[in-house]
C-alpha cells in the first residue's frame, strides 16, 4: 500500500513570546499560515516491524533523529501497530530556515499513516500526539491558518488570507530555534500586535495585514545574523509591503498582491540572496 502526502511550509504572520515556563519552554502566541512550497512524503507499508526513512539531503539525517521517523514511531507505539513503514521524503523546503520543514514532515507522516492504515483518528488527537514531538507540529497537522498558543499545542483556526504572493529569501545560514530562544530576555521583548493580525485576517485587508505582522524573535536573530536585516531592507526597497522574518529565521518573507510586482521583486532578490522562492499563500 502506498500513500502520498504533501508537507507544505509555514510562515509566521506573528510570533510573540509571553513568558518563560518552569519546564524551560516559552509560552508563545503565533499566527501561522501555509505556503505552496512543500516537501513530498511517500509512505509504503512494509511487513516487518520497522521504520525506514530515505531522503537525499546534506542537512537532514535519515535515521531515528529524523522528525518523520519520530512521528511514525510515536504513531506506531500509541496505536500498537506491528507493521512497518518506509518513508520517502523529497526535501524541497530549506532546512533550519524558520519555515517549519521538519515539523511539516512529521505532521504529514501522522496524517498520512492515519490514511494509509485507515485508522480514522481525529485531527485533534493527531495534533496532540505531534505536540509530544515538537511545538510547531500541532499547527502543521491542521495546516491552513491558525493561532498556536501554550508552547504550540493549543490551536485555534483563523480565516485564511487571500492567495497573496510571497517571496521567500533565505541567506546561506541555518538558525537553531533553541539558540534563539535561549537568548530571549522577557524584559526586552517587543510584542507584536497579534490582535491586529487577527482583525486583518477577518477583514481580508492586505494593507492592514502588512502593517500588523510582527515577530518578537526577529531582533534576536538579527543580532546574531545582521544579513537578515539587510535582506529585509532590500526586500522593502524592491517594493514588498509586508516584510518579516519567519519563525526563528533566517528566512525573510515579503507579501505582494500583484503577480507582476511579485515577479519583479523575486528577480531583484535573486542576485542578492542564496535561496529565493516565489510562492503563494494557500492557507
Ligand atoms: P521551525 O520553524 O519549526 O523552527 P525550521 O524550519 O527552523 O523549523 P527545520 O527545517 O525543521 O527548522 O530543521 C531543524 C532541525 O531539524 C535540523 O537540524 C534538521 O536536521 C532536523 N530535522 C530532523 N528531521 C527533519 C526533517 N524531516 N526535515 C528537516 N529537518 C529535520
């Protein structure tokens, strides 16, 4: 039996850090939406009780450290499944980029195994299982557009933005989310206007959305990697309206309404930055 599952990247329309918890995690409030840049996951049942991962990537391990492997393991354990699975990952999303690449692969494995093995497990239960593996996984299980709270395990759906164009620009560096969170000082956090982003989504108001987006981790990543600031400035100069770093970075995105303008900005970013993508919101 074979099942294919798309694993799309996410961007943060907002990311706020509300406080540090006793367990070492931070309480966050993040509004995320989905873009049409996706890894492709192929799942094949194998009769032996084993999980195999195959992928070609310099940056991602193909063993039990892979989040897709961990997701399959958690799924099999929780539901006492004794057959195995071969997971083939076609990696398209840049790694350690702030686009949730590993989380979306793990989420796609949970959704995919649910279908492959006809388990009929409700999405909320899959998301709760995902939360045991990583804080962006519950959102990725649902996809679309939503607010994640707690350490990421509480998901509230939000209206999807119209299919605006998105330019993604990633410098040739990877950022560890853990390193960035370790540098959070709560008294220095600049809180984004999360409610403003929510309102902009309900109003489907592009100008308002561009004005309201914000990321409390951006100054921290910029202090470690000043090129993120230079990419932001270049993208704004090129004409993008809503320009923000996604997640813990380093990918910067710019929102654009018109295709021709988006294409122009994409072209001018290409000579400036290692990896540039022109995609659409599909939230
Ligand atoms: P986030 O925005 O959720 O913080 P990210 O996009 O910054 O995530 P990832 O691409 O998920 O970061 O990679 C983070 C780390 O996870 C890397 O060190 C990578 O090797 C590891 N990893 C494990 N499994 C995967 C996977 N299937 N895809 C990508 N990275 C993976």
